[in-house]
């Protein structure tokens, strides 16, 4: 029997979500898992299953966005011979095969209204018919559904059934984005790095340098854990040496190393003084000048933050504060020659 993957992190936000999962696991009701892409919704579904009384029964998974409507209907509910062209044999769908266990429906918001109606009947009564069949079948399946869409907005627009949403949301687990659990980033990054080492032929992981770790922590990670994993693995591959800490994180592989000064924008022309002379105008211009000066200094020093701090006569902590203030933490450092 397969056991669930570990969920890594010690942050308060993650602990709150996992405590919610532990309380819900033994309750035989549908659960809705909400979170941005890459936040680990599938891992939460596994945890709900393996902590429940259904742990020794099947756990099956379906990505509703990966299949056309007709194929998804057959995959979920099964079909009888002759139900459609090419259906020469009967097929047991995921609900039948998950009887007694759990079915995880990912990207639920993409399901068509017709399939939503069939799903509602199954969740409500445990009954369904195979595609092309007449016999009513009964199953005992716990549904765990996940999405990064706003189902309430979809329901208001008539694109998702209100009654199905009510039935699925016995309770809702909200997963924190990685930007809400930054203290977990070093643990996650080191975990992914150590997993990558054998593939690179490294006997051990040399760690991340201070600048590299600062980039990892400060970057907003819109793709969350999945994006972090890709960036860590890419950075180790690019670094290519196990005898020194990884000094550079390659967040965006589409940035060309041949563009001058990395991806820093060209300095903006100073604005002409405004006639009103207000304090707000002065503050805005001063802030803009400070940001441009910081961008230029970072570009001139290849986005190496320690060298930039020395060039500006600042402490490293002072520079880090300015980078956070102007949200420049995700900028890519110039590639090593």
C-alpha cells in the first residue's frame, strides 16, 4: 500500500491547515480543498484519505481539466458496450473502482453542468448509471474535490451548481500560498535540492549561499511549491559544482544571459518638477529616485546583493530592507561567466 508523501514545513499557516485536515479526516463527508496552483492540494487529499477509516481502501484521482466531457464521464461513471463508437467492452469507472475508499477530483471548476448534475446525485445518494446503461449502481465513496477557481463566483454566473457546491462544502480546507509561509522556504528548498543531488552525481548538497537563500525567501513564488521545486532543481543544474554553496538562484529561465545588465530596466529619465510643490509630490519623486538608484546599483553589480551594499555604503541588512521596500527581491542576478 502506498503511503502519502510528507508535507514539509513548520509555519503556523501550514500547521493550521494540517490541523484542520486531521479533524476532518475521520468525518465521512465530502471536503473541498481550495488553494492556488502548486500549493499541494493533492497531498492534502492523500492525507485526508490515509488518516481516515478508509485508509486501506482505494484512493483514486482524476484531473477534470485533463479530459474532454465525454471521456471524463466515461472515466468517472464507466460505460456499457456500445455506449459510443469504439466501446466494444464495458468499463468500470473510477467511482466503482473507488468503492469503499476516496475519489479525489482535481480542477473541479472545469466540470460541465451535465456532469455536475450526475456528480450531485452520486454525492447525495451514492447512485449513478454507467454511460449507455440502464441499471442503477450504488457505491460508497468519499469525494474530496479541489480547485483554484472561485466556485462561488462561478455559481453566481450560472457556471457551477449552487446545490452541488453546498453539498461538497461540508467543510473547506484553505491552503496557504508559499508567500504566506516564507519560513518554510529554506526547508522546502533544501529538501528539493537533496532530492536532486543523486541525479547530478553529487554525494552531498553544499547548501545555498546567503544571496541565493535571500532570493528564495523574498521571491513571491506565484507558482508556489511547484515553482520553487523547479527553480531549485534548475539552479543546482546550472551551478554544476558540489564543492561550493549554490550562489545563484535561476528563477526565470526565459531571461537571456546576453541582455545587458540582466533583466534590470533602463534608468528612467528624471521627471520635470511639478508646479504644485506638494509634500506628496516630493515624497513620490524621492521614492522613485531611491528605487532607480537601487536598480542601477544592483544591475552594475550583477544583482549580487553583498557587492551592491558595499558599493552603496550600506550594510547588508539595510540593502535587504530597501529591496523589500521596493519589491525587487525577485530580480535575477547576472549569470556567472
